[in-house]
C-alpha cells in the first residue's frame, strides 16, 4: 500500500530518473458522483489529482502486466510503466477537457496504452495479440475484467465479467497480494493458464504453483469480503 503524500525519487520506465507519485488510497468503491467531483477539481489540486490516479493504480498494473507478456517481464517492470503513466497523466492533466468518469477513463487508457507501446518498442520486442486485447479491454469507457473459473470436468472455464468499480476493486486487491501469489492468481483466473504452465513460467513445481494459487485466492477473497464485495 502507498501511505506517503508527496514525491519520492524513483526510476522511470527508461531514460532519466523521475519522481514517483505517492498518495493515500481512498475507498475501494468510490461512488460515481464522488469520482466525477474529484475529476472536476483535480486540475487545481495536486493531492486530489494523486488520489484520483491512485484509484486506478491496480487496474493499470494489471493492464501493464498483460501488455508486457511473459517473455518481456525480465526486462520490463510493470510498476515502472504504471508510474510513468500516472506521472504523465498528472503533469498533463490540463489537457483533459472532459468531465465524466467515462471520459477520464478513456483519456487515462490512451496514455497508458501509449506508455506500454513506447516501452515495448524501445525494447525492440513489441508484439500485439488483438485477440488478447479484445478479451482484456472491450472498450475504453469503463474498466472491464473477465474472471475465469477453470474446471477439470469442463473443456472451457466459466467466465464472469466485472465492470467499473468492481473491476477496479479486484485489481486493487490483487495488487496487495504477495508478488508470487498475485502473479499465480492472475495467470490462472484472468489469463486462463493451466497450473502446469504457471509452474513452468514461475520456475516452480506444480504443487508449489497450486499452493500459491490457493493461498492467493484465500487472501484475495478475504480482502474483497472485508470491503463488502463477493
């Protein structure tokens, strides 16, 4: 979690070092009216602007990890990509001319996609999978996640779509797990990977990978339930 208000030096995605924005995390579920009120006043208030962007951090992190792909992870840090997106959005907030949360989300996603694309291009390994992009982000007006429940006795997993604040809350809860638990749960339930593939990717035994998923799910459910979402 991020507790300190202000700026702390941190590495940018690439190039010169830049400050890292740290702000308190607000309520997990933010009413639309409160969110739009924040949007309308954020240009004139740096701390409010930080709170607004922090509300989307977990979701931005999931998108960055998805955009990077497993092959690029040793060379690209998803946290750095998110931080660059947030810094660009904060510094360029004056260019945002909308008022609704849908317009703000659209504007922020454009910045984030460009940040990811620039980093992949800089790494000389930009690879796009349109099918994955469509399954991950169906439109640019609201957050969307698809939670997969693989079953041994079914050829395809059941799918639950999560939108808006529910998707943002899931993303935030995932970001608060340990790194290994978050990665294992993400790959299993958002990417639909098999336990064996996750084990190979994370260089662990299938039993260890299954344990990470089980513990991660337990911790995730506890965090979600504590905020009133099932």
